[in-house]
């Protein structure tokens, strides 16, 4: 039995797209993912180390991860970042 997840290739750390109104732009995030996949990425890292994730609400984070999973389904893998400034929050998000 295989243990763990085998990760190969390039995984792009995604920026989070925002609209002019300051809200998360889900369609913009999906467009970023399509661009990365078209460039040959094996997967994406949503809410990774690009910095803005810790400033998002739980609902915004969930929307971004769900959108990434939907966009990558059957095409690429998604790593969802769960980092937070508070350990208990990181554990809950994980």
C-alpha cells in the first residue's frame, strides 16, 4: 500500500485575486489557476506563502480552497495552506 501523497512537478504558489471592491475575486482566482495549469504546473498551492491568507476570513479561505479544488479537479493537485499566526487556528484550518 502506498503511503502519503506523491508530489512531482511544479506547484505554483497562487496569489489571491481581489476585486476593485476589496473582496476576494473567485473568478480571478480561477483564471490564475487556469494560467498556471496551461503553463505546465502539476498543481497549485492556494493560501500558501504569498502572505495575504492570514488576513482573510474563514469564509474567504474556504471559498478560495473550494474554487481551487473545483478548477483543478481531474487536472492537477491542490495544496491548501493552513498557516495562521495562532497555533489553534492553524490546527482547526488543517
